[in-house]
């Protein structure tokens, strides 16, 4: 007879479960770690394959694009293809469920993969853009289609400038209004989750600290320690795909 393995039950402090159950407002900040279980590589883990010798920080800048637009475009094309072939995981789905349970829910993501929306999350603030969109490097305006003439990167059909992914590179401004809305949600929430982010890239990394100062219960979900771990109200060491569904189940057991 085959023995079947079932995941160990995750135990959470009562204080955490009741804070969640009683919360009227929840805000969540996610980073690359929540998509790791879907098979999207995180930024600060070693890259694999073709790109193993490059640091994302060296590719994700306007200077890198000016220097070598073809290489940067191709790196994003590789990531775009990766994102197209993967699916949301139980961590993404647990946040969809959480959104259904509370009157006010704001999901702030640094991810550009669109997996939260594909999972069904409705109120998503994308701080760093979205890899599936394209814009003109010169005009900074969205471009929906362009001539497929083999040029890499393709050219803007309006001005002939180079096209680039509609993501925020190091040194660039965040989309207008997105950070202010995220900060307002962090400061107004009862419970703030910080999930799968190394918490090193600002201004996003400031959000859990803003929530703490405003008196929220701050919950970190990450297999590794971060600069938030010591200060968070609860630091859950482990994977988002395990902890988030278990927490939702603990706070809102099925009737
Ligand atoms: N569940 C939860 N967290 C995880 C998991 C998992 N299954 N796997 C890895 N992690 C954690 C790692 O321990 C790490 O702390 O996710 C974090 C990923 O960190 P980064 O790769 O640095 O990603 P992130 O914090 O989202 O990066 C922020 O930096 O490069 C820029 O613009 C880019 O949005 C990105 C920003």
C-alpha cells in the first residue's frame, strides 16, 4: 500500500487569526516570491539558462536599454514567454479569497507578471507596471501594435522610436498615483501582509513600515528573513502557497 503524504497542518497564533477575522481593511504587498511557486524566477535568486550571467539590476535600467536595446528587449521577451506559460498558484488564489471576505481590500504588487489579475484579484495596484504591455521609449505612451518587420526592438508606429516593455526600471518614476494609493491603503488598514518580497526596493519597501507606524498588524510571509522580519507583528517563515491558503482557512472556516 502506498503511504500518502499530506502537508503538516500549519498552526497560527490566535492573535493573528482573530486580527484577520475581525479586519475590515486589509492591504497586501506582494513581490516576486509569490509567483515563484508558479515557476516565475524571482529577481534576487540566481538566474538560469541564457541569462545566468546577467544581474537583473544591470538589465532593468534605461541606461542598459540605451546601451543594448536588443539584449534588454530579448530578456523581457524571454520573461514574457515564461509568464505566458505559467498559471497562478494557491498563494495568488488565497488572496482572491481574502478579497471576497473583507469590505476593503487593496492588493499592491511589485510584480509585472499579471498573475494576480489572472487568478481573479480585482483591486490590484501595479507599482512596477506590467510586462505584457508595451510603450514607446521616446514618447512614454502605450503602443498596442507595431509592424512585425523583424527589427529588435520593434519601432513605434507613430514616431519611429524604440519600443520597450511598460515596466518601471531602476531610476524611473512609479505610475502616477499608484504609490499614493498604496500608501493610503497601508496607513488605513487593520492588517497588512508583506508577501514574497525581499523588501529592499523603495518606495515599495517603505509600505509595511508605514502600516506598522499607523498601528496595523503586519504579517510577513517569506521563507527567508528580511529587514522587516524583526519588526513585523507576525513573521511567517515559509512559502506563500502554503501559508496564505492555510491562514484564509483558519480565519474563515467553511460553514
Ligand atoms: N513564498 C514567499 N516568498 C518567497 C517564496 C515563496 N514561495 N520564494 C521566494 N520568496 C522570497 C525570497 O525569500 C525573497 O525574499 O521572495 C523574495 C523575492 O525577492 P526579490 O527577488 O528581490 O523580488 P522583489 O522583492 O519582488 O523585488 C522587488 O526589485 O528588481 C526589482 O522591480 C523589480 O519588482 C522588483 C523589485
